[in-house]
């Protein structure tokens, strides 16, 4: 277990590396940034693309039962009425009238401060990995401030959705520390609204999609009618989603514009949905491990029956141990036939599949694995990041920062380094190798600075291999290069054919 201080240091180090090396920037930074929006820089865009490509290859191209689609971000507004988002895609919002701050009620915690069985006031704190400790400390200082004698009881935190009408005026705002300014929670719809066309009236209102999933449901009939798909089969999509989150936080973990990779797996209504749900749960965990996330950081959270979305028969989240705590990475939901039934009802178009065996039309049920690309990105970065002591060529101990990214995900697969910049024979051979490699792989050519420095630069970018073109390459028979491995830092000689073999094996 890492301490809260270590965790926040790790998060700071990740944010700083992400900026310094061009993985992630704050959106519109020169204007002060826009909360909940991010840009991906040159290394980040490659890493993100590799996450998407790996998923697409494994989920769609390497399977016979899943097809891909890409649907529009703005859909007919009726879609969101049918799906239930217009009425119910809300979070409980609390305003602080004094500071104008807004909070999600379920992330704002409070507790009565009880001394010798008597409540002397209330304390509040925003959810974090040590909320209870924060509340206890605040309770202790309130007791001292009020100079009350007696035994302080341990705090019993509740979230603001549980506050009674009588308690709300007594709970201090986290912004001002004073009671009396927090409003009762109200429902806040998280969909971004826009207008389609020249008119800005009620008839032109549309929404930026808050999930990609509805695209698959709305195109279900199109896919069935134009492809030779047979139940069970899946429709997958990768694309941007938008949610006007009340409190975007933890860097790219919870943002307002993010990318989802979702797959709707349609099964016969009589199929064993629980077994299918278990299969997808396993598939998703195996996939996360295959891209390098350590098993020790993964866990499962079964949604309790009373907290399930009303259409869900079962939802299990794959959780990841982020530096700021264990949080949801991937949700796997058994959505029954809710969505297709709703679209059938709202559109008047049957959303059915012809069951040849029974000679009857059925509305399939759905198992849905839904994950955010940005959440995988952050998990991958956190798991790959390490700072370690190493010895330089002279035996001096120095620190290196390394990203131990899986070769499938690494933004650059190989860096080609001529030992010297001004030796034509070395640079010529290096450029020939670089040109050949880059036809198939993302590679870099780097001839700037001492070789040790160049290795460190690549370590920080997560490049799994460096090849150095040195004097042995040009003077000795065999045309071999020095291959330097990122993780072990070991070096060995390798031929061009062996290098391509290595890449073929690890970059797939
Ligand atoms: N179609 C179902 C659906 O959208 P969800 O649990 O709301 O379910 C699925 O979202 C996944 O999308 C989450 O598990 C998470 O990985 C990602 N996600 C959701 N909200 C996000 C946000 N504000 N920022 C980044 N990723 C988010």
C-alpha cells in the first residue's frame, strides 16, 4: 500500500511527465485551460491510437462474431428520450451560494460532531482517499474552537444525498468552512445541449452523445439487414462521448470530453446471459493483462442489486488501482432487451431478429463491455512509470525515469541511433535501417547527444528497444547492431533480420 502522500506524488510525477514529454496537455492552456478537457501531444496521440488499435484488432478484426461501426456524435434527439438519458442521466448537484462552487452531492461528505453524546456542530470534506481522517481532524478542531470539554466520538461520514432538510443549513461549505450556504441537492442533466440548424429554439435542440452505445442500438436493424450476422453477435464502436461532469477530476480519469470503446453483444432472449456475462468479464480482464496492466492492480466490483440501473440485470466493474485510489476502469453490464425495446417503442420500427430455428422474431438481449480509452491510458501510464537508480558508464549512480510500456502500446517501437553524428558510414547505415523499419513500425532516428542521454530520453518515452549503429557494424562482418533493451538495459548484438523477427513477435 502506498501512502496518500506517495500517491499524490506519483500523480504529480505522471502529470508532469505527461506534459514534459508531450503525452498530454491541458486544453486551451494559453487561455488558462478549460476544466475537464485535454489535448494529446505527439507521444500521447500515438499511445492512445495504439490502445484503440489493439482493442479494435482483438475485439473486431480477430473475431468472427463482431462487426464494427462508426456512428454520428449528434443523433436524433428522440434517441435520448428513448434511452432514458433526457429524463434520467443526472447527477445530484449542490451549490454553495457564497462561493459559487458546485459539488456532486455524492462526493461531498459530512458528519455531525458529537461530544459526550451531544451534537455540537457539523463538518464536511470532499471525497478523497482519506475523507474520514479529514472529517475527524475537522471535528477535533471544531471541538477546540468551541472550547467544548468531553469525549469526542469517532465521526460517522455520510454523503450529502443523505442529509436531512434540518441538517443541510448546519453543514459547512467545503469552500468557506461556514454553514448556511449549501443548497439541497437537485438533479443536473449531464448531457451537453446544442442546436441543429439556423434556429435556436426548442425544436432544434440536440445533444452531444453521452455514450457511444446508442449508436449500436439505433443501427441494430441496419447491421442485421445488410450483414450476414447470426446471434450471438456483437457491434463495436470507438468514439468520443461528452458529459458535463459536475466535478471533472483526477486528470484524464473523469473529463467532460472523452473516448469510449463499447461493444454490444446481442444474444438470444433464451440464451444463458449469465454465462455470457462471465465470458465477457474474463475476456476484458485478459485483454487488460495482455496490454501490460498488472493483475495485482485489477479487481472486480459487483454492483449491489439495489444500486443497479433499472434496466440492468447485473453489472460488474473491473477496477484499477490508480494512484488516487481503486476506481472503475471498465463496466460490463447485462442490459437485457431494454434498449431495443425502447427504440422499438419510440420509433415504431420493429427491432427484431428472425430466429430460424423457432421460426419466430425475437428481440435480442445485450451484454455490454464499455470502457474509456482515456482511463486505460491513465492506468497504462501509472502502471508503466518507474524511477530507479542506475549506474552510468563511469559507474556513477544516477536516476532514470522509465515507462515500461508493452511493445504493443509504446508510441515508438525502436529508436535508431548512430553512435556518432558526423561519421557518414555510421549515419548512412542508420538511415537505411530507419527507412526500412518505418515502413512498418513507428520508429525514431536520434543522433543528438551522448548515447547514454539518448537511451534515457527513449526510456522516458517508453521505447522498448534502441539499436545503435557502431563501429562493429561497419568494420566487422555480419552487419550487426547493438540492441539495447529498455527494461533490463542489457545489450546484445543483433542482425537486421533478427530485429524484424523480434518486432514481429512483440508488436502485433
Ligand atoms: N454505455 C454504458 C456506459 O457509457 P458508463 O459506465 O457510464 O457506461 C463506460 O461508461 C466507461 O466510460 C466507464 O467505465 C469509463 O471507463 C468511461 N467513462 C465514463 N465517464 C467518463 C468520464 N467522464 N471521463 C472519462 N471516462 C469516462
